[in-house]
C-alpha cells in the first residue's frame, strides 16, 4: 500500500500519513505525548479520545487488548449505510514524546467478515495464564 502525507498534515501536524488500496485504508497519527508518558498511558488516552470520534461505538463495544509490553489494540465496527467499516487501532508510544496510532480499516458488505476481523487479534494477545 502506498502511503502519502496526510492531506491535513499542514494544519494538524499529528496527522502523518494516509494510504488506501482496495477496501483497506491506513492512517498514521503521532500526537504529542506528555513528558514521560508510557505506551499504556498513550493507548489509554487515545482510547478515551476515540469515544468522541464519529462512528466509534460506546467503550463497552470496543475490543481492547494488549499485544505486547509496548503495543495495544482497539477494534470495533461502524455501520455505514448497507455496509460496515471494520476498524483496528494499533497504539503505542514513540521516542521523542509522541503517542503512536495506526488506524487500519476495511469496508465490507459481508457480515461474515466481522468475526474473522476480531479473531485476527486472538493469536496476537498476551495471555495472562
């Protein structure tokens, strides 16, 4: 997938890159973090802020998980007319005082795409057992 600078980057520098190919879109955001913020703190702040974004369901309908020591994910679906947008946010923190958010989405008109989208995280989750 070819990524290009986000078209709003000039006015909103935290909007870094945007790309799409077929049914998939990827956006990369790097908002400024407070000094010393950890990946968990960045992920938590991003998830809280996501609640105000259009199309994001209530927090209890967002699957949130830890992928490794410094990486977290949030997944949900958004209905769009007769289709659904499948959303995944990979969240972390970067050197230099930035939070990192990679938002991948896929448009689908097939309800059978929803379960595999969420299931894709099962193998990546850190198990506590």
